[in-house]
């Protein structure tokens, strides 16, 4: 497989995402991680931060690049001349949703195919949602985020400050 795109919100990028990136990059020549906008979501991190975190997390992967796109995934694929989308699946809910997305994307651009990679069983509990909760409440994110991002979160007092719900 020549080229593939792994799209997502990456709010923030997690160890689950980097696991999918590593496995997808092993079976294609070039993988583009596309930091996108999901209009249903209010993001904790700005587009610039999500992009920066993703770039730092994949810096050691030789055939992976990171881009950012605010628009339809099908349009990004068509503009970049790539037909293969990579999606990671953790739950049956993910599967049911992503099968619909596959259908919608195909209707928008008929050449598209989505390849699903099942999450590594050891990372099934890892999600951006859980990582954000840990950050909000000042708990460690070492089990959820790549080390490069943990370092940033831990030194950013705005995000990693003590917020355990108790008034002091
Ligand atoms: O990490 P997420 O939030 O599950 O990623 C979802 C994402 C960003 C890949 C998806 O919302 C998306 O493709 N957004 C771009 C707009 C689009 O193409 N929507 C599909 C038609 S409804």
C-alpha cells in the first residue's frame, strides 16, 4: 500500500493513537496523520496544540507526516490524491459509527476505502476522553499519553494544576 491517511481529532493524541500509527506505518509507504475538526466536539486543546502534540509524538517515524485540515475528510483525501483511510476501533460502538462514516465518505468520494485496525487489547481503556479527565483533575497521564506530551502537560500549570474538587 502506497499512501494512507489516519484522521482524527487527537484532543490530545494518545498512546492508543500512536500504537495505530506505528502499525499503519508498517504496512504503507507513507502515512499522513490528519488533525481535523469534528464539529460535534468542544476541544480542550487548540488546533495548534493538537497539531504540535501529534508532530512531537511521531517525530521518530520516518514515513509519517502530520497535517491539519478543517473541512470534509473526503475533500482532504481527494486533494491529496490518497484513497485509503485508516481508523482504529476499540469498541462495537466505534465499529457501528465508523461503518456509517465509511459509507458517507464513499458517497462523497467513491474511490475511498477505510481500513480498520483493532486496538491493542492492552490499550483498550486508553482514549482522549479519559486523558482529558485525568488532566482536568490533576492526575497522572503517563498511562495514556506519549512521553513527549506528558512532559508538556506536567509542566503546564494551567492544565496540570491541582483540581481535585476541594477548596483550599
Ligand atoms: O477523533 P475523532 O473525533 O473521532 O475524529 C473524527 C473525525 C475528525 C475524523 C471526523 O469527525 C471527520 O472526518 N471530520 C471531518 C468532517 C467530515 O468529513 N465529516 C464526515 C461527514 S459527516
